[in-house]
C-alpha cells in the first residue's frame, strides 16, 4: 500500500484501537452504534452523528455535523452547534472542512471528549528516478526532497544535468530534462498531460506501435462524450470494421495517484469479468506512455437520465418498469457471478463470488436500441466490490464511501466496507421512484448536509410525490426504501417478485 490514513483512539474503552484506510472513505464518528467509528455511550459529550471524516489517502479532512459540544483539532474548535440552536437547525449550516495533518489530534466534545490521533503514510519516492522507497514514510522524513535510492546514489555522477533541454512530444514546447532522464526519451509537458484529447490523439498518430497501444491502434477518435473524476470517454470507430466503441482514458496526471489508478484498474478487471446483455461489455484494454485505457461497447441512445429529460422529467409506469426489470436482471447476474477477485501467488485470480455495484443511478444505466427493442446496460463497475469477504479483504476499508447520496441507503454511509447486494436493491428502488416522480426518495434542501439527510431522514412515501402511482405498487416501492433499522428487501429477486405481483 503506497498511502494510508490511520486513526487511533487515545482514551476510554477504545484506547489503542486503530482504524486503517487505504482507499477513499467517508467515516462517520458518533455515539450511534451504527456509525463507522461507534464511540462508547460513556463519552456523553459526543453527539449521535458527531463528525464526518473524509479520507482520500493520504489526504484527510474533518467536518462537524452540527454536534452540541463541537469538534476540535489540536484544541482549536473547527465547528459545532451555536448556543440556542437545535440539532435540526445546526445541520442545515454545513460546516467548513478542516484539513488534518500527520500527528494531529482530533477531539470530539473538547478537552474531555473522545480523542483520535491521525497518522498519515505515503511511500516516499526517489527524487532522482521516481522509484518507490518501500517502508519510508514521506511524512516522517526530514530530508526535504533529497531522498535517493541506492541505484541513483551509485550513479549520481552519471545523472543528466538539469540544464539539458528537450521538447514536449505533443505540443513541441521546450522543456528541461528531468534528472536521470535520457533527453532522447519522449517527454510530455504538464499542460498536455492534462489534455485528454491531445494525449490520446498523439498516441494514435504515432507511426510506431508502442507496447500496450496495439489494442486501440486501429481506432480513430470521433468526439469526446464524457468527462469523469478519473478520466475522459471518447466515441471512437474502428477503421476497418467501422464498429463504434466508447474509449475510456485515464490521464498520466491522474494515474500518478495510486488510489485513482487502482480504482480505474479495478473498473477494468470488474467489467472484464462480467458477460451479460444488461451489463456493459469490455472489449480491449491497454497502457501506453502513462495513459491507461479500455474500450467498451458503445450505447448510442445515451443513458436513462438523458431519456428522462427527453420525456419531460419522468417516465410512464410501463416504460419505467420495462427498463428497471432489465436493470434487475443485470444486478441479479452480477450479484451471483463467479467473478475472480483474489490475486494468487502466480499472478492469476482465484475464484470469487458476486459484485455489488454500489452506485446504481439513472446516469449509470446506458441505453442501446429504441422502442420495444431497447436494452438497458448497467455501467461503471469502478466502485463495485466482491462481497464474498466483505469488510475483511479487498480495496475498501470499513467506512469507505462512494456513489450518489440521492440513491444511497444509510447503510452505505455507515458501513460501506460491508456493503452487500441489499444496497443495490435499495438503489434500484430509489431509481424506479425517481423515474416515476422526477424526485429522489429523500428531500435534499440546498443548505442541508446531504450526509445528514441520508442518516436522519426517511424516504417520502411515493404517492406523496405522485398520487397516480397504483397503491399496491406504491406499497412495494415504499417497503423497498425502508433502510432503518435494516433495508426492506435483502435481494433483487425478492424485490422484483413483489413488484410483479403488485401489477
């Protein structure tokens, strides 16, 4: 692991207990037993949902959630409820996030409250060649950028001087050659590295087929069709077959982040393992000059969110159910698929069982074809997790968080590392609710912390949004959207069966 965040309890019954995170996580701390870090009831100064710690190793921030006695960093208050302010009023005023540093102490409730110590770890890199230095924490080194690996120390006299220059292989800008680099190597400037279209066109225009590039060498770019947190998506066409594909690209400046790169590679592996008419299929993948990419089947009809806009904001009951029954077929397949998730000693993957998507929402449901032949394909399995050993192994640590608040049950915020298929069932019900009403199940006022809405508010009965929904169907949807103390339906087949009986 190249970057981790560790929280350590400093006092009380939990003294010495640690929580370690190596992936994106949202950690809710409070006296509510279902919190990611459940503080013992003896800590009376701690609120039920006291604060949210947002972890993106090695970065970590904390935000108070309207607590009565405040949240403190090294003795300085960074948020809390004002005098004569109710909990409901306090949570509407979203507090600013405070950046935590290595060695900081977080106190919930002030001097006599519950204390957590923050420890950050990120593997240091050689300033000569960029190689990782295993076991060396960059937050604890005092060498201030003078770290060298053994190879660079031994070859220091042969390192190319910084005064040597080359040019960006994309735009031609003159650039200094980094220490240890051959000036004849291809170098790309920071501006071009951040330009997805320039980089991918540069690769496709090269006369020599570089290692890892052959998978897309015969494609031509048509246009950019999407931009996400980890990369861009292009419409491309095979020159010989004329087949159109979606080409998803992760750029070098993103791929340099180990966590982001791991997420992107995980999406590739997860999608490659799935083969079903209602799941987007992965065609090819590769890596060249720091760019990681893969191609997927192109869905020319857009996504369900686009369809709703074309329909005026909602779908008819028949169309919504027609689409969602297909989504349920895809989810049933993924929840039961024997997806290889455990890497063995020889580099292969051993057997695993099932993937939880954890981000079902209209924009992740792609459409192929039109009318009665329309097919829905579930996309973006980058946040999925093999759940055969949920919470014990894998990339997500307890409390990890991702996805959209509007389609998320409270269990996903509190226990993301333990997410089982039921969170997809809840999200599928929330998506059906949205297709029929144009609104998410919960109301999200603009000034209200969305985490607090998910944790403290229940779904609005669907007939309060749209009185025309048949009563028997509404009853099933409302039951599926229960998430306290547990989710109403535990598996997608049960939900589907109840829907069909209600029609």
